C-alpha cells in the first residue's frame, strides 16, 4: 500500500493528461507544444538541478558507483539483444529500449530519503549523477542508428544529454545554483514532472499499445527487464561489491523504480510513435508498486 500511495500522484497525472486531451478543447495540437516545452527547457533544468544540488563524493561512494554502473551497463546490454529477437520491428525496439533501464529520479529521491535518511539522499544523488549520462546514451543509440541521424550528432543536439553533462561538470567543479535562484529552479523542476507525465497521458493511445506482434514482444520484454531483471542484477551487484546496508537499500530502490516519464518525450521528439511509449510509461508506473516491494522486502 505504501508504494501504491507513493506512485499514485504520477499515475493520476498520466490519467489527467489522457482525459484532458481526449475530452476537452485542449487536444493533441496543444500537447505537441507542451512536449517541446518540456523537452527543450523544463526537463533539462530539472536534470541539471538534480545533479548539482548534492555534492558528489566519488571516492567515498566508489563501491556504490561501480555496482550501479555494472547493473545499468548489464541491463543495457541485455536490452540490446531484443533487437535480434524474431518478430521484433526495428522501430519498435529503438523507441522503447529506454524503458528497460531509465528511471524516475523524483521517486528515487523521495524513497531513498525516507528509507535511508540523509545518507540515502546523498547516495541516490551519486547514482543519478553517474547513471543518467549512461542511460541517456543507451536510450539515444538505437534511435540514432535506426533513423540514420548519426549518434554523435544526436547526442550533441539532445538537451537532456547537454543538461546532464553540464550538471556533472558543475558539480565536480564545486559550483552550485545561487540561493536566490533555488526557488525558481525548483518550481521549474516541479512543472517539468507534472507536465511531462500529463504529456505522456495525452500522447497515449490505448488501442495502439499492443496492436502488433512486435509491440507485444518488445513491450513485455522491456517491462520485464525494468521490473524483474534489474532488481535481480542489483541483488547480484550488492553482493559482488559488498555494499553496506544503506548502500544496498538505495541500490535496490534504484533498480526497481518505474521508468522515466521523459521516455515518451524523447521518443516523440526523435520522430517515433510516442503513443506506444507513453502506454509503457503508464504500465511501468503501475508495475512499480510490485517491483519495489519485491526488491526491498524480498531481495533485501
């Protein structure tokens, strides 16, 4: 029940976006502009702020960093094998591969602080800082390869990647957002979360979610990887790197999170079928109520 309550606001915002787009004058034309606002401004500010606001102690958390990178790297490698499965359309895989390894950072921050206190918040900030670049690269690679747009060019033009890289550089350099600007930046981050989830709901077309065999295969595979395989990989990484109890808790939280709401925005902006990705984001939010107890109560 605790995890369901934690995820309910995200799920409710998705449903609100779906209903508003379908049954009011704020139709798909309006939400296409919202997509652009979130992708090019709101989400980049959120990412930058999330990384900069907590100083990264890379030395003290080296074991945690190694475990997180191994877990995410293994998940990306496993995900890429889906492209070679029989019956999988290349475009379906390219747009949805990111579902399997990207994560909702807001839920990560909230859970880590509640379960492991101030130390948990610092640990999850370290994981976000080192894993966001890897996850974004892993997400963009198949789409750039499929569309022929060029991987390096796609990275350099992607505002989420630029925000992540600049946030890491600022953090390492010891820079921070001025106190007087904190309230404004925080509100922008809150707006990005709400509008991103509502945009995902507005872009969702339930009738198209699994209207082909390829989508059924890919959708089932990436959700299984996100909510079952990643917690198992985290469990193995905890033992391999001999993490402390708090580090183990935070890594297991990270492994069982719902996928990032910006998956829909990224796929849509890169020219893919956003409605399918939006549906998977919604399902992932619901499945988080099962994977989080599985990771924290069973595996831990």
